[in-house]
């Protein structure tokens, strides 16, 4: 698990385009949110397409996955807000012709994320693990901030406990 994540981090560190860094990190987080929800929820009905998490289903979008993990109590409000800020950056970077992370509104969203992460242990650990021998440019800071969001969610994924059937409510539904 960590080897795959380290491979992802190394690939990300090779990237120089801020737009691509944002889109790749948002995609990684989207994949992690999918894995978390897929692990947390009861399994899909065998032989059928996932009627919640895939395609154009209710929990298939980045936005709905963020909201669902918060509403299920998997992530807290502050991390939810961080992911919403990232989603805003990702949407604008993917759908606008011009993109400059150092100009508003991108700069404002990134500043909000940075301010929330700076005091966190996860940010310092990410910085020391992946950026200790690197010059900290604005692109490196972007990588570090977004990689920290990925690290946090990766750790959450590893702690997910599968939902079990509630025997009492099932019994009622059968009566």
C-alpha cells in the first residue's frame, strides 16, 4: 500500500505543471474516496453494476463522494472543507482555458488549504518525507499541500471498518 503511494508521490514530484498537479491529486483523492466508500458500504448486489458509486449514479461524482464521507462521519468538517476547496480549484483548472495558481480565485482557495494544513502533523511529515532535499518553490509547495491531503485520506482508508448488517432493523424490515 505504501509502496504504491510512494510511487504516486514520486510521479507527482516529477510533474512541473500546476494544472496537472491539481488534476492528478484531485483524481487520486477521488479514487481514495471511492475506495473508502466501497469498503465502508455493504457490497453491491452480485453480478450487477454498482448502483451507487459508478457511472452516473448518486455517489459517482467527486462532490457527492466528499459529501458522503463527511455525512457518514468518516472525515471531519475541517477536512471536508479542505476537499471542497480542492474541488473548486480542480473544477476551475479543468474547465478554464487559463490557469494560474498564483492568481485569484485559485490563490485564495490554495491559501485557505495551506492555512489549515500548516499546523498539522501530517503536513510536516509529508514535507520531511518527500521534500526534505528539495528547494521549496511555489510548485513544490502546491505539491506538498495536495500530497498532504492525499496522505491524510490514505490513512483514513486504512482505518475503514466495513459496515455490518443491522440485525434489528433487518428483522423489522422482514416483519
